[in-house]
C-alpha cells in the first residue's frame, strides 16, 4: 500500500500561520496535521504501508526532512515530489507518478477524520465520505441500490445525496489511476483552467470500474483559524490513548482543565488552562486564563484571557484579548 499526499498549496486562508511553515505542518494536539492524517489512514488501511509520497512546493530541506521522518515513524519510506504550478488536483497527484503502483490511497492534507471501518482492498475504488447537513456546499456521491457510486456531483443545487467527499480516495490499481490522470493532461481536459481528479474518476467509472463509499464517523477541517481550533478540540477529546502532558511540564499555582496537550519544557504559573488547549514545547504562560486555543513553541504569554485563538511560535504576548490569530515571531505588549 502507498499513500500519496498532495500538499503544495500556499495555505492562504491560514495566514499568518502559514507564512513560516506549510499548513499541513501546523500542530494539532502536539502533532502536525499531516502526521495525524497519515496515522489515521494507516489505521484504516488494514495492511502494511510501504511508502508515503508527499507532493510539495519549494518548502526547504527542514520541511522535507520532517515529512520523511513522519513516514519513517510509520514504518514507511518517505518520498518527496514537487508541484511547480497550481494546475489542479489531478495534476498534483500525477506529480507522484513514479509512486503509483499497486494499492494507492490519495489524501489531501487539509482534513482529518475519525473512522472505524477497515478498507476492503479488493474493491476497485473507495471514496471517503461523511454525511453533512448542507450538501450544496460540497462535492457529493450518488449511489445505486447495490452501494456502487453512480455519480459525482459538485455542489448540487437540489438534493441528490448528503454524502460529501472529504478528499481521501483508495484505488486498487495505482498504475491505472496514473494513466487516467496522464490522459487528462495529454488531451488538455480542464475545468476552470485546472486538471480535476473528478474527471479521471468519471472516466474510470464509465470504463466499468466500481467505486464505493467509505463513511467516516467524523470529518475535521483545517481550512481556516476557527476550523483548526475546533479540530484541535475534537482531536483532544478523541485522544484517549495518547500521553497529552510531558513529564517536564512545570505547574505553579495553576489549574489544568482537561483535555489539554502540554509539550516538553512548558512552564505555567498562576493560570487556568483548558479545556481544549494545545501548548507547544518551551512555552511559558503566566497570570492568564487560556481555553479553546492552540499556542505554538517557545512563546511567552502573560496577563490575558485567551479563547478561540491560535498563537504561533516564538510569540511574546502581554496584552488582554479574547479572540486571536497571531503568527510566528510576533510581539504584542
């Protein structure tokens, strides 16, 4: 089994947090989004994953080494590919053409999920879906009585299905997927100036391949600040088997309201922290009340009520506020 993760986007909706790191490396409960995504897929895959291929922009050697380390932590080889132009989902995936052999899972790196099913690798294809209240905002699948997907419908104006596509796909034959993607490019089949994965899926379906849906219990988005904070809340609530507080944490006259993630070397004094707070390594918090927030590594927070906020790495914050989105290396006094 191979996992292919396109993640070359600029993450503009997450600025300023993506000015220094790509969005998939933002930490959720102490782990990068892309690491949690990879771990979730490995859990569902039901077989050994021998390679994880990351499709990135020009993110630098440190990011590439981090990604390779994530793959190796899951017992897989890490591969790096580059998407030089933003030419659509099909183009992004095809940048990893050399890794498309055998069973392949494609997962876009701005979403997390919680699922309890095991993937049936004998099926031609499986599209991860989640039931949503308003399908008109999503791409959805329509299925026949036998459970086979009959249509892929983008943002339906009228109800056809409430099963939204979450951006994770399984293909039994990776080589065939690559051929279908290449066909789109060779024949310049575009929509809105981009090569779309849904066009390849439609072509494969018309040739007789049968796609099924794999419904996830929870779908968590990391598209903007508020969505990412909510995702952090849910991951903390679901992380019952994870060690969430490092042994080196120092607490003085402080109340921790669980669940919270508190990293190595954190010092908290005269404060109330939680629930649903993630604090990165070597951060110091004094005389504060912090809830429902993500705080990065090496920051210093003093004197304030902080809620529904994201505060980056190496931030110095010494003024009162309630709803923040502060990027790395900022100072507020």
